[in-house]
C-alpha cells in the first residue's frame, strides 16, 4: 500500500518562483499527513495559457534549474516521491512541456510530453521518449502528462513496463458534457486504469487563466478503475459550460485563483501487478498482437 496525494492548485502565469513556493507548501502539508507520493499539476511552476513560444521560454528552466532542484531537495528532506509538471528549457528550439519525478537518493527523471494538445503544438516541442517507469521507495511509478492519457498505447506501454502506479500531471479545460455525466477525462482515466489493471493518479489544476476555465477534476483510481478519491468537480454530474481551451486570443481574462485542495488515497500497488480478471482471463496475457500489430502504425 502507498499513500498517494494529488495537490491541486492554481499556478499564476509566469510567476515561477511563487508557484514553486506554493507547491512546496502543499508538498510539505501532504507529507505531514502521511503522503508517500505527491503529484502536482501540469506546468505547475508556470501556468499554461502562454501567448507564444517566447512567453513560454521566458518561464522555462533546464532540468538542473531551481524548480526541479527545489522539488528534489524537498523529496530528499521529506522522504517522499514527487511528480510535477514544469516548462523545460530547450537550447535547440521551443521549450518542452515536461514532468519531473524526484525521490530520495536518486537523480531526477524527466519526461517530455509526447502528445501535444491543440495550441500546445504552437508553443512547445513534443518529446520523443516513451513514458518512463521508475523504481521508487513507494513502488514502480510511470509518468506521463495530460493528453498522453488519451492514447491507449501510452498507458499500455507503462503497464507492460510493470508500472504499479501512473502519475499524470494534467491541465483539463472545462468543456460541455451531457447532464448526468462526469468530466470525460475522469471517465477515460477510469477506463484506462481498468483496461490495463494499473492505478492512476491524475492531478488537475483549478482557476481561470486568460479565459480558460479549468476543470479542477483531480482523481485517483485503483487498478479496477474505481475512484479512490476525487474532487467535487471530478464527480460533478451536472451539465458543464463550455469555455475556450487556449485560443489564439491568449490575452483574454479575467483570471481567477481557486483555493487549493489535496486528495489522499491508500493505493494497493500490489493489485496493479495482478492482470488476471477471471479464472481464464488476463488483460495482458490475452492480447493477440499478431492480429493487430499492423494497425498500430
């Protein structure tokens, strides 16, 4: 078992040091409440709705920079694992939308988001590495970022590498949905977890940034795909109002900062290692790749 926390908050666009300060307050509080793994939002150090690549680059840092270094120092001091999103500097072009996994006694593991959502492709360079799966004091943890979760192959790759838990910093914009339905991103996380029998912790952000209303729909699900913990908005079944999801008019407002909230869940990591769902059925062993491998390209 591992105590996993998702610390959801509202980063302020471009205020890197202040955002990291706030994240460290939440990390320390979560660790004080027994968390062994703490997940923060996508681009937790910078905010999201950049006008262009230059604005994103101004908020970027190398993986050896102050942001990741401070998270690493906190992980070492508190004896926990931290997974958090940041803008990673790229000396050869547009920055990366990255996530860092830091833990005691180990070098940071950096993952660069491979699947860029909508206008992100105008701002960032996509990563070209597979999602890492890392042995940590809390178990084997896989890392991916937001839109990566929409690709079944990506979650399956982490499962095939033996992930006990996938930690995903996310920024989910609010979109319309029918009455009686949860946010679609939450439903899809549940489905991916169930199909691969792997627990997933997705940490969202809140607030309104340059006209984008964020879902604030953090969720932690078990290997069966059932929520162990979720924010009120993640479980909200009322019809959602649509908002722009990062349009070309990035100067629109008004901005709003929501109060932070942290989810906690006791996650049975051993359950993620059991892929059998019936006496003769196993979600990994029953695959027939020879029948469909040609359709994966």
